[in-house]
C-alpha cells in the first residue's frame, strides 16, 4: 500500500554499512568471523578449562547477539529514511513517527502457539509477496532459509523468550520448516516462480486479488494509540481465523481509522458480514462491508470525479492509468492494450484503423479533418508539392 522516498547517496552508503554490520553479526553467531576471537582473559571459565559452554551460556550469547542485530537493523532503518528531518523542515511531518504502534507493550512469553502464528504470518501469501525486506532475504521462489536470529530481531519477535522456545515452536509448524541445523526457517512450499526477490506491485496485486473474496473493510476505530494494532487483532480474533489485518494509512502514514481484514476462508468472511447485530468498537457502530464492495464503490466515485485516485502501491484506484478502470471496462489492462493496438489506440472499440494515404513518391498526404460537403472526399493541402517537385505559392486571404 506505497510511495517510496528518494534515498540520498549518504543514506545509501549508510545502508551498505549497516547491512555489512548485520552480516558480521550473523557470521559471529555461526563462528565464522576471522580474527575476532575473544582474548584469553575475556573467555568464559568453561572455555579456559577446555570445556564446552553450558546451554545457559549459549542461550545468553544468542539472545545478546540477536538484541545487537535488532539494534543494528533499527539503525539501518533510521538511516534509510535519512530525509525525515528534511521533510520536517518542509512542514510535511515525520512519516515514521506517525505510526504509533509500540510492540514493547506486549508481554514477554514463550507460548508456542503465538510464536508459530507470528512466524507463519511473516512467510504467508498474505504478507511475504508484499514484504520487501523479507522477500529479498527469501529470494522469492528461490525459498532461501532465513536465520532465526534475524527474525528474532524483529520488534514483534523480541518478546518471545527464551530463544530456544522459537526453535521448539516451529518444529510442529504446518507451513514453515527449520533448516541448517535448526538455525534457519523457510516455507515448506516455495512461492510461485513468477515471484522474484524484488517486490513487484503487479505480482503482489495478484495475491491481493486472490484474497479479495475473503476480505472485509471496516471503519470507525478512531485515532491510533500504541496498542491499536493489538487491540484490533484481539477484536477480530473471535470471528477468525484471520490471515491478516492491515491498518489503512494516509500518504504520511497517519491511521485512517479503517482496516482491511483478510479471513482464512470465504465462509468466515460471509459469516462475519451476516452478523446481526454488528459488533461494535468500544460501544460505537462500525461501517462494515466486503472489500470487493468497498473497492467497486471507490471505482465509481473516481469515474464520477468525486474523489481522486490513490497513489497506493499497485492499488485498484489508479484512475485511467495502467491497470486502472476505464469506462467501466473490468478487463485486465493487457487485454485492453492488445485491443487498442489492434484498433490503432486512438479509435473507438470496433473501428478499424484508417490507412494513411500517400502520393506517388510515397510521401504521406496530410488531410483536413473536415469532409468536402459535395464530394465526400478529404480536401488536400493547398501547398501540396506540384508534379515538378516545387511548391506553389500559398493563397492568402486579405481582410477588408
């Protein structure tokens, strides 16, 4: 759902350095960093005696490294958005600060069900094709394993402690599997071959369209607070299972008070829409409808000129641009383009393209747009070249 900011050279260099730091941390976790061995005085007593580190010590090392990785990832993200201060000086506000969600409000837990649910969501069709960062790590259809330490650095994953609980929880997952001696995780079924490691709005839209029939739109959730995301997830939980809940935001990342909810099945979506009375949010009525109805209403409003098309990522509300609606024509843009090419682009549907008339030398004849009233033929230009190749003098109308 996204417009991208222009990244300055400085920010690009900072991203490269941050990425290098992340790779170094991962290498340290695997014991592959050369020349970085701890000094004898800094090594644990067990190692000094030639003994293997205890399980608790290993757990502490992994948790500490994951925390360090999380700090570096956060730093990289801040550097990536290096234009935020400049945006503030222009009066546009800090887009990142407009997101109020604070995962630190969640309680620390080792609950296996919650761990599986979160990790499975990251790798699901409802998230992965739209997640630029994680998709690049997975490699699209290549289905590369992702280090668990990297996942544990995500803000919503840090509350899952101890680290060993994540490993144990994923052993019984139906959609993801452990790899590389239980240090990484990947999908059991790779993404389709059409999905590459580079996020493509047109590919992402295919997955969104497939989820349309099981999704709803709901509005009336008020202003965002640090717990709004979690509160809304809890609100819809009794009517699930739910694949994804997306808070809808403005271009400046301000919460609109509305959400798109994707249920696990179309049947669950229909059951929710059929509820009577409708569920309320903190005692207030919600505007609830299917996502399909919401999108079709917006298309009609755009065609009528009542609203402007959204600039969102790969959305259906792009007016008459590529992929957008045109005169109520619901066909894919490729089909419309093929017919336009056949008809000459500028002709109404069904009308054949008129062949260009040429003179004896093969030079196109420029014609008037008005038909001759008596002969029904197009009038040729008065300065058309004569047989000898010379242009006759132009006629000039002298005003009285």
